[in-house]
């Protein structure tokens, strides 16, 4: 029964890791354009909250990626101490992601 949880969790964990890498790449690209002052493009908003939004998005992506590595360690070992580590880091990553939403 425990192998069912592991086989379901591993692809979802990998998918979530890829999504955090996409968020990190896009937010890094946007903050680079924002710093250079190239915000005249219609997709780039130039209000006062843009810098804070991008900073929190990058922070949430980095913490989320670290959380997925902790989750991968838990899937590999499948012990309660790995569950506590993965659970606490994923809760922090989720909170930062919710903060980055605005």
C-alpha cells in the first residue's frame, strides 16, 4: 500500500518542480526587464507593486524548489523524519507562493 503513495507522489513532485523552475525563469526575466527600465511592453506593468511582486515570486520559487528536493528525499527514504522535513518546507513554500499571488 505504501508503494502506491510513492508512485503517485513522485510524478506530481517532478511536475511541481518543473513548474517552480518555470516561475523562477519567468520572474527572473521580468525583473531583469524591470531593472533595465524596459517596461514599455504591454505585458509588463510598471506600477509600484511590480518590484515587490517579482521579488516575492522569485523567493517563492527558490523556496519551492528547495522544498521539492526535500520531498524527493522523503520519497526516497520514506521515513517519518523525512516527512516532517518535507512537510514543514512545503508549508513555508506554499505560504510564500500565496504571498506572491498578491
